[in-house]
C-alpha cells in the first residue's frame, strides 16, 4: 500500500469541540473529585443504598431459583447479582455469580450444551452465600474458589 | 465542601436497574451534580437527549430494547444526535474482553467494570476532566481516539496496519 492510498482520518483535538466543563470549572472539579469530604459523602451514599441493594439481590436469587428451566432468565438474574452484590458488600455472592456468568457466557459462545449440574451448583452456592448473615465467611470463599476451578476446567475441555 | 465545579453539570444515567440508577445518582450528588435525568434504556435516553442538554452520560451495557452499545453508536454517528462529543462512561458487569472492545469500538469514552466503587467512578470522571481525548473520524468509526498512550516523540517506523495520515479538524 502506498502512502497516498492509505485512508485519511480526521483528528479533532479537545480544544475543537465542546468540553464537559470549562477550564476554570474543570480545575475546581478536579479538586472536588480528590477532596476527602467528597469521598466521605460518597461513602455515606453507598452505605445508605446498601439495604435496598441487599434486598434486591435476594429477590434476584429467588428469581434465579425459579428459573431452572429458563436459562435466559437465569442468566439475567445472575448478571444483576454479579453487577452489584460486591457493591452491596456481598463479596462471595458476587464472586460466585461472576463465575456462573462467565461459564454461561462462554459456553453459549462456544456453541456447547450447558451443563445444568454446574449451573445448579452455582445457583445453590449463590443462594446460600446471599442468605448467610455474613456472606464473606471462609467456607463461602472456599466454595467460590472450587466452583471457579471447576468452571475453568470445564471451559478448557469445551473450548 | 464538595460541589464546586460540578454545580451546573447536566448528567444522564441510562440503566435498567432502578437500584443502580439510585446509587449512581447518589454518587453524582456527592460531587455536587444536581441536574440528573434517568432513562431505563437507550431508546428513552435518546428522547431525553433530544429534550435536554447532557454534559455527561453514564450508561449500562445490557438493556432492552436498546442496549448501551446501540445507544452509544446513535449518539456518536446519527445525524440527529444532539451532541456526538458528549463523554460516555459505560458501566457494566460484562467485562469479557470482546465486550469491552465492542464498547470501545462503539465510541465510549470510558469503561467502568461493576462492581462500582465511588473511587473508580470518580477516577473515570477525573480522567475525562483532566485528559480530554481527541476525537477521530474515519471510515467506520467516530468517537474518542482509541489509542490511549500516544507518544508524540515517537520517531520509529510505523508498523500498525491502521497507521494513516491524519488531518486536523477545520
């Protein structure tokens, strides 16, 4: 390919299009973003949101348990759990949901049949972790690690 | 006191999960952002963008009937888009490489993997404020420059398949 036949690209530098904030505001905004008071306010906001998020996660767990025959719905519920369980402080729940989503996503992309036993194991583990008073117990973490190893092995066999 | 700098910012949250919308709103509030619109999917978000100026968009990826990728492509490429340059932060639990690349190729400005933390969200916003990226228009793509680490002092050979001549916008 000659130099002249290469496709042209138009580069539009930041100064040539409207910015989110004007320069003086941007400097103040950066100070706000880095201020300890902002972090403290955000922490309060996160903590205030947690009870509702935990309640919602338990609803998604029920939805997942009811959807054993509908993998699309089950995946959607697991995806929601993966999305904000850890934000709500439910670390183990979120990690097991992450492994389940990865398994379901990859196996679908590979065009392979879903192993319903693997799915059921994860659903059960997620439900137990989510309903445990302290979901981040060592047993839960061990279960999450074992399930992750199982899925990695199964995906390696299938890919 | 938090707030200075963001008090006039208009934000749009596009997310189908009401709890996540509420959390994102609360986090933006903690920065002092007060004018925040919410949409449950990309289609509603497009209507809102037409009705109301937005300076920053936070969007989920997986939504129905219009997901975050389609929404981003509309904002960047559609002739009727009110602001093709608006910064878009995509927030998603779908963190597989091919999905992140799809988001980048749709034209998102930043990608934030769930679970969300205030620190991570603020870091993405700081990136937009501190280091606004050039936009690129070429065949098949319009959006923020996808090359993050450009070395202006580079004097070596051009080896990438897609290295091309560039022209500045007039």
